[in-house]
C-alpha cells in the first residue's frame, strides 16, 4: 500500500501534517506520537523579528470550533535558525517553515535566510487575520499575493507553498494568482474571521476583538473551497479546516487535496496525526485502494 504523496519536489511519507500554529515546532508533540512518522512538521509562524503576540484573551471556544487571536507570537527567525531548527531537523520527516512578514522585501529576506539545510519547504502565510501589518493584507489582493510569491520563489531553492485566506470573495482568483507567480503548492484554508461578545460585560471576549475561526464548524466551507480551487490550478493543494478524523481527511482528498493538515483537533487529541494517518490506511484496505494518490480529486461531482 502506498501512502506517500508529492508536494512540489517534496516527498511526504504520508499525506497528514499538523497545521501551522497548532503543532508548535513539532518537538512539543514528542510525548504523544512518533514525530518521525508524520507526513511533515509545519512550524508555528516565524517572523523577521521576535513577536510577543497580542495582549489579552487569545482563545475562545465556539460551537464546534474555536477562535484565536495569537498575533504570531514567535521567537523570530534568528532564534528559529540557531536554537530550534537544529533540534527538529534530526527527525526523519519533512520540515515546512511557515513564514510571515510585513513587506514583500521582508518575505524575500525570510525565504533567503531559510534556504538552508534542514528546511524542506516554506509555507508563505499571507492569511493571518490577527495582525495589523502584512498577513491578510497580502492574502486578499491577487496582485500583492503574486508579488510576495514571486519574491519568495526567487530567493529560495526550497518548495514554496502559499497559504490562502478564506476571507475573500473568490478564492480561485487568489489561487490562480499565486500559481502564475510560481507557487509550487497551495495550502488552504487559514481561519475565517469571527467575533464573540460576552453579553454580561457587553465586551468582546477576545483581546483583539476579532479572531480566526477554526475547527469542525469551518470544514464544509474548506472542503468547498478546496474543490473550487482544485478545478482551476495544476499545483498540489494541502487541505485543512476542521479535520478531526480519517474520514474528514479523505473528504478533503476527494475534493482535490494532495495532502491534509490537522489543526485545532491537535488540542483535543495530541496524537491526532497518527490516528488520522492510520485511519486513511484502514480505509484504503477496506476499499482495496493501493495508492492514496487515487483519492485525489476523485469526487464524482
Ligand atoms: N492565527 C490564525 O488563525 N492564523 C494565522 O495565520 C495566524 C494566527 C495568529 O498567530 O494569530
């Protein structure tokens, strides 16, 4: 049975990875699963300088999901390269570094700094809903998204994955723009902007007022968007949004995803990546599927 998939030049031993921001830098999950067995480590978002993140309450539970407004807290690219990368590059799995920045030039610089041993791919985050500069500003304008993609692509030899925002009118426009600009793959979706209000204090629950919604509540939206994008681009898609089990992951693959990422559900079951990958193998056995690639885009719609 074959569970391996390809994302650009990147070979993954199975199609299941942790979504950025929900899987730390990988090593935090060592007590819960064998990190060597997962499809890839996708790091927490890394920025040019260290960031403290947003003040106040950063997480709120919602029906079938959660809102976050972390604000890209991270130690910065220097500390990532010096202190974190040496510890995670020892794992026998791909390392995908999620990067965010405020300007096109900074994205290019990040790509160049990370074009080093131990990094297999960069995931270009143009879709963070929780910072004032950068992030989603690039992810809602096809020209800006293309400019960032082009800048990153010309400053790295690694696989370039661009992470798209669902907070747009037509996500296929964004997908086509980044493909044309040279992206090797697309990951989707980042979180949907949302808000919760405490009716007793009449104040928003989150310190940042709004946050990004993830979890099972967003899954049908994400599956629909993957299906739409898969019809208009040739590059592979990493699908995510509310995956809690193998059945959810298979749904994303049938819609057109080559690989999948588990996000919020890692907080419910920190061994979720293994459970999902094992479940995909069980499904393949049950349905006499030899190669997981047969599932990609196989929806009969
Ligand atoms: N939160 C998200 O939901 N998506 C991102 O890309 C980043 C954050 C955050 O750091 O707040």
